[in-house]
C-alpha cells in the first residue's frame, strides 16, 4: 500500500512545485496592476485630484445639475401619471345626481376636486359687488383661475430642466478651457512638451465637456417629453373644466 501511495505523493509534490512559481507570477502581476491603477495619470480620479478649486466647483455644479434634473424628471413623471389616473377616475363625477354629490366622488386633493370646489365657491360668493357680474362670466372666471393654478403647478420644475439643458454644455466648456489653460501653463513651466505630458492634462480637461454634454442631453430629452405629457394632462383638465362650467350653470338656471 505504501508503494501505491509513493507515486501519488510524488505527483502532488511535483504539482505544488510547479504551482508555486505560477502563484508567485500571478501575485506579482496583480501587484503591478494595482500599482499601475493607483498611479494612472488619466481618468476622473486624476482629474479630481489634480484640479484646482475652480475646476472642482465646476464638477460639483455639474453633479448638482444632473442630480436635480433626474430628481425633477422622476417626480414629474409620477405627478403626471397620478393626474392622468385622476382624470379617468373623474368620470364618476358625471354619474352623480347633483354637483355636490359629484364633487364628493372626486379624489380629495386632486386637480379635478380643486376645480369643482372652485366652481362651488364661485357660486357661493356671487354676491355684493360681485353680484353685478353675470353668473355665467363669474363662474367661468372662477374655473379659469383654478385651471391656471393647476397649469402653473404642472409647469413647476420644467424651467430647471430647460436651464440645465441650455447652460450645462457651456459650464463643461468653461471647465475644459480652465483645465487646458492650467495644463498648458504647467507644461510650459516644466519645459516638457512630449505627447505623454500633453495628452494627460489636456484629455482630462476635455472630460469636462463630455460631462457637460452628459448632463445636458438627458435634461433636454426629459424636458421635451414632460412638456408633451403636460399637454395631454392639461387637455384633460381643460375638458373637465369646460364640462363642469356647463353643468354647474345648467343647475343654477334649472
């Protein structure tokens, strides 16, 4: 039995002997790769560590604009989806026997409940000097004010997206110009104008322009998409307001 084990042990020993150099080579290669990654003079990490206060302020500003535009996009999409759902639920208003009953059937806090309450308040406050205004005009004014308020709230945040889409490329370009200026100044002081000395700083400065475009493109696309969705939402709101005006006016005359 010992004779059978002896060749097996010898083979294992030989395998270990062969694997040790391979393991050492892999460890050395890994260590070399880590050192190269740590000392890589290119990329975002080198851009941040080698930039001055102005360049870092530009990067932070672009980050804030990007985060703000994504936040507004998500919030507006959820808000518009909610209003479209409320528009479908508002069809229950027309099944009610009275305006008051239909108003109670609308979702509390919704734009359509807000218009119904505005119409009710317009009728209740049609007295005094306001009583000289024809009830048709006064009711139309009350509903139109409510529609304008809803439209104003629906437009909230879109101006920020438009601003980000307009100025972020120029903010990135400013960072590029500033970075290239400092890179060329450092190269001129060192007196070394070889390609390896120029490519790193100038390439890192150009990353600013790429970041500016990466911030601007989603903001512009989101702005155009949300404006189109807002139009669909406001069409539902205006249609409900027109029908509400006719229904409330008809109940008064009746």
